[in-house]
C-alpha cells in the first residue's frame, strides 16, 4: 500500500500544487497561520487515514505517529518541496522563455494585494534569481553528434 500511495496519491495531490497551494506561514505580530490552512487540514486527514490503513493500527492513533511509522513524508513538506522544485525550474529558464520577465519581477519585489502563485513561490523560496545558473537550450538532429562536452 505504501508503494501505491507514493506512486499514485502523492503525484495526484502534488499535481499543479504550485498554482493552487499557498504554503502555511505566519506574518509578524500575528498568532494565526495563513495560507491554505483548511485545505492542509483536509490533506493531513487523508494522509492520516492512509497511514493507519498501511500500518493496520487502530483508528485512535495520532496522525503524526502513524505518518512516522509508515515513513511517509508529511504532506506539508511534500507540497512545499514540490513548490520549491517548481520555482527553481522556473527561475532557471533562459531569457527567451515567456515566463522569464514575470519571474524576474516577482523575485525583485513582493506585492500586498492580488498575489499570484509566482509571488507565493518567490516568497517561500528565498532564491536569488540572478545567481541561479541559466541553462540554454540546444537543438540538434538525432543523427548529429551531441553538442555537450562531458
């Protein structure tokens, strides 16, 4: 069941999560968490049920304990990792890419209203976009020798 969970459920939950998931965070001088709090609770509940089914434990077992015993990555960390990987992939796009200018804008300054998914990812990642290596694309026919040196 663990293999099935990792092969089917995790990719389905993380699919396009960089667009719809806002990571949990706390603003300065505020006690309550912000972000997708309700959605995160629902996903944690699903993960708890899966972990209990995998271990065969009783229904009263705590979700955190069940997650640790099944060696499942907590869903909050899984979604955050997926978002960071996505933003790193976006930030390393060449200058000819359509999203290049938008990524540069969101990395320079944060906005208070009408935040896009790119703003959320930029704030959560703390990457310095100018320091990320840009990999240019190369085109070659399959019959030609590879242009890369190893």
